[in-house]
C-alpha cells in the first residue's frame, strides 16, 4: 500500500478509519494501482453532525483505486431517508458519491490532498452537488476545507481533525467543523469524538457526534427536533 495515499483516499470515505484497511496491488504498464473495497453497517449515517437516515441504520460501500503517482478515484454509496432533507418529497433512498483527487506525502508524517467530489441522489437530483476539497495532514492533525460548487450559492465546510494510534490496533479520533451555508440555511458547528479498533478482521468504530443547532431551528428545518441531537453511532466495516 502506498504510504502517501493513505490519508488521501481515507478522507474520501465517510468511514475513513477503515477505508484502506485492506488493498490489492495491481501492476500495470502504467504503474502500480491499489484497489480496495469496503462494506459498512452503521447504526446511523451522520453527516456533519446530522442524521441522513432519520436515525435509522445505514448500509454503505466503497470502491477505491489509487495509482502510485498519487492520483486516485472512487465511488461511495449509502442508503438515506428523504425525511432528512428539508422540503424533499421525492422518496429518495440512496446517495451515490464519486470522487477523484491527488494525494502527496512530503514525509511519513506530512501529506496534502486535493479532491473533487460529486454527490448524487438518483431520485432527488435537486440535491446533487459538487465540492472542491483541499486538505493537509501533519502528525495526526488534519485541516480541510470543502467549497460547494453551485450556481449562485457556494456553501462551505471547514474542519479540523486529529487521529492518534493507541496500542492494540486502536485509534482515537476527534473532529470539529463549521458549516457556512452562505445564506442557504442556518450556519452551525458540529463536533465528534470516537474510537476505532480492529477485531476479528473487522473495523469497529464508536463515535459521539453533536451540533450547536437548537431544537427549535432543527424542527423548523426538518419538521422534527431530534435530527440534530447528539448521537452515539456504532459502525462495523469489512475491507476486501
């Protein structure tokens, strides 16, 4: 597995802890490629502190291909619940994301990544969108920025994260993010802290998430006041 690609491709997946747990190196005349697939079962799909499945379980999967040069591409999918999208009555029940990017490792501890991601909802195209995502990681700390490419409105998300390797194949991680909707909806902060561990060939994560969205604002946006509440999510992933 290419050391300089680890952070780059892991950042592309919502379950970054397990995104590159296993990979297959494929030689070719154009250089070596790393190919990995991951399947995840989670008690909820949390996006920036908010449930995308209305508090229900999520089944997710990804396919990542990374070239030794640092270029990579992938696809990620999850079930969603249209109730988690304000004003959406289309019955959307799936999200499919596509991404391409370039990651480079300056040293074993410092790397940078630039990614273009497209988010699609086959039954609710009004929610489709693009983001340009630069990030830099150094000694376990990551600072990143997501710039929404939309006509007239360019929402953004800024986040900082930290991962620390504990003994016994255990990882401690935390993040803090700020959503700037640029007038599209309410701006807010979210945060998360969790732990991940490899057990019997599976990657298990336990994550606590929360936001500073008030119950009143949450109900005004989603029709319910619990979509933005604190959440304790369990996820189990298997990489192939």
